[in-house]
C-alpha cells in the first residue's frame, strides 16, 4: 500500500532522444543526452535549422497527485476499536520470542581416554 502511495504521488518524467529515427538515449527523471550531432548552438539556431535537424526529443511527463487528504473522521467508534484490537493482536500473536538455550550448550564433551564400548565389548546391533 505504501509503494502504491509513493508511486501515485511521484511525478514521473521519461525523456527519449532520437537520432535519424533510432532511439539513442532514454532517461528517467533527468534530461536525455543528445547524440552530439546538433547543428549549431541554440543562439544561432533558426526555425529552418530546427526543422532540418536529424534529432528529435520526446518527453513523457506524468504529474503525481498532490491533493491527498488523510481521512480518519469517517471511521465509527466500533471500527476504530476493531482496528486497535486487530493491530494489537497481530503484533502480539506473531511475536517470535527468543528461544531458551540449553544450559550445557557451550560446554564441550569430556575427552575420551579409552573407547568404553570396545573396552567392555558392548556393541549395538
């Protein structure tokens, strides 16, 4: 739900730069780099030169929402109690408590001087 809210409130900008009909650069949120084949600087450019240019730009701009309102006033008291009880039970029910560790977990076993099973000749079959 949070991701959907973030995606809907963000303004998205996709800019494409085409040179001779082929896609040269695609940029999200920034300006696309040109291919380096621009005719002249923009100070000397005339409308005729812009029409004869082999490059073209395409900008797709999607405006995000900016008129969001948090509305908790339309919840009844019963619904508010239910939400509080649900959130409390969800957090306490699925709370994983730490497992108790065995007291002898960190103690190494005794060192065997002789193999007692061979010494007493007791074998499990």
